């Protein structure tokens, strides 16, 4: 496995890779969720590139950029064991040198949900992902359903800017008690860790209501919301039931596949979780076609 830190080294190493290339962009501090993307990339491509970069432009003021957990040596061991061919670990100064002033901005779909709560977040995400695509030149790029809006935004960018690659969406990897794996889970105290299961309980409750025939979007949102507010340590930001492509809130009886997503602060971290309705759409091989259209 080659590890490179400059654009020149990356371009050279990339040109030596054989066949179809899959890329897995990450912010490091890897867990089984990241590794599931690597495994999917390994299976479908001749070569796999991973990137590790805690991207400063996607963090807002007062967010956890400085304290975001990092352990690159451990990450590299995990990637080596998973059979990754090339890892790009750039510095912030390499990605955003003095005088840097070019950004990629996706419009409507970034204004809702996380975009409404984290101004500028997706502008940072799309900018860095566009840069990573331009240097790693992948045939396929792997993203997790965990960050569902990110998938929708990146798919939009790939279509709108004609990136010659396919975005592949991978299912959410969870702890046995349902908590979605996240690098930020390390911030949770024991008590908060327990309370954090409310997020998966919330979408499950709404999902079960849906499976029993409930189609009123307000009732479905409220079902999830009630589950979250039962936990005093959980501070809800939003619960959304939205179209899987436009991310517009659904205000009529649910007919098509929809995305039920929520964000809540539990102690220090903001945690995200989501599911597609009907529940049978989650964990399916054609997830890629559903989320983001
Ligand atoms: P991050 O390092 O948090 O930027 O995540 C890198 C990629 O891993 C993103 O595409 C995430 O959606 C994905 N990811 C993070 N957590 C999970 C998880 N629990 N299951 C599946 N994918 C995940």
C-alpha cells in the first residue's frame, strides 16, 4: 500500500494503478462503517484509493475541527489490512494553499436539513470532494447512507458537473444496539452512549408505524420525535420526512420512497441517523439508485 502526501506523488501513484479504480473519501479515525465502503470498493474495482483528510472548510465556527478525533497510523494499518492500494493523506495547506479562492456550490438540496443547521458545510464538502475526484480520477466513489444528504448533494454535483464516475451508496453500519457507527461516538459518556440509541429507536418506531399502514407524514415525523424527546440527554435539532431526491419535506400522504432523517445533540456531538421508508429499501443492493435518484 502506497501512502502519499502531495498531489505530484498522488498523480504518479494513480497513473500506476491498474484497471478500474474505486475511491473512498474519509476524515479518518476509521471504524467498521468506513471499512464497509472499502470492502465494497475492493469487491467491485481492480484498485482502491482511500483518502484521509479532516476538511477544514466543512466545519463551521464553534464546531469540532480542532478536537475531531485523529489517528492516522491506526487508520493506515486498517486500510493496509483491507487491501487498499493507495492512500492520500494531504495537509490542509496542500488542499487550501494561500490565495485559494475556488469553491463548488450545489444549490437547492444543500439548503435543507444539515445545510440549514450548518451554513457553509456542504460548500466545504462539495469543494473537497470535487478536488479529491480531480486528483484520484476514480471510476466509482463510495459514500455511506449514514450521511444521506451528503449522498444526495454529491450525486447532484456529479451529474451537474459531468464527473465521469459512478457514486455508490453503502448501507449504515450499526452497533448491536442500533447506534450508527460514527467517529464522533468517542465523545459520548457512558450515559450519553446509552441515550444515543434513541435515534435508531426513533426511526424504527416511525418505520414500524409506516409498515402498519400509517402514511400521514406528520404522524410519522411525530412518532420519531416522541421517541427522541423521551430521553432527557437527547436534544433534537430536527426530524425530517423528505423526498429522496429533492429533500423537500413531504406534506401529503406518503406514496414514494422517502427519507426519514434526524439530528440530535447528545452531550457534545451532534448525531445523525436515518432510514428509507419502506424499511425494506435499507440494506439493499440497489440503495445506490434510490437515494438521490
Ligand atoms: P467521515 O469520515 O465521517 O467523513 O465518513 C466517510 C464516509 O464513511 C462517508 O461516506 C460516510 O457516510 C461513511 N460512513 C460514516 N459512518 C458510517 C456508517 N456507520 N456506516 C456506513 N458508512 C458510514
